[in-house]
């Protein structure tokens, strides 16, 4: 198993363990209790990732990408969206080119 996969598994396990937890003691529990906060933080981290990319700061990009992934997974959990549902969407999109998939979404 890759380090990335291991890290994702750890994050998912931690998020699951923090559901319903003390929001004063756990940032993850706080995000899970407030999907709007989770969405706001995801947006902030995404902007920081783009800024690091614009500066060609590879180390900064890696750190911000980690933040984006964590906050994305927290937001999905806060909204009750499983990673399996996301995987299903990804798998469906593998059946066609990215250009064709994007075109099909813009027509809908």
C-alpha cells in the first residue's frame, strides 16, 4: 500500500472517530458539526494551494494539498457523503475522456 493511501486511511479513520466529539477539544469534531465552517476552510486552503502553485513553491503546494484533502474529507463527512460515492463518480468518469465528460455536464 502506498504512503498516500495509508495517510488517507488514517485521516478517514480519524474523521470517523471524531464524529459527535467535543468541538472544543477537536478541530475535526468542530468541522464535522458545522459543514459551513468545513466548506469555508476548504475554500481557504484551496486558495492557499493555488497561491503556492503560482509561486512555484513545491513544498508549500504539498502542505496546502494535504490541507485541501483533509478539509475536503471533513466536509464530505459533515455532509454525509461517503468516499465510496465520490469513488463511484470517479469511476463513471473514467469511461470517457475528460473533455467529453466536461461537455456532458455543461449541457445538463
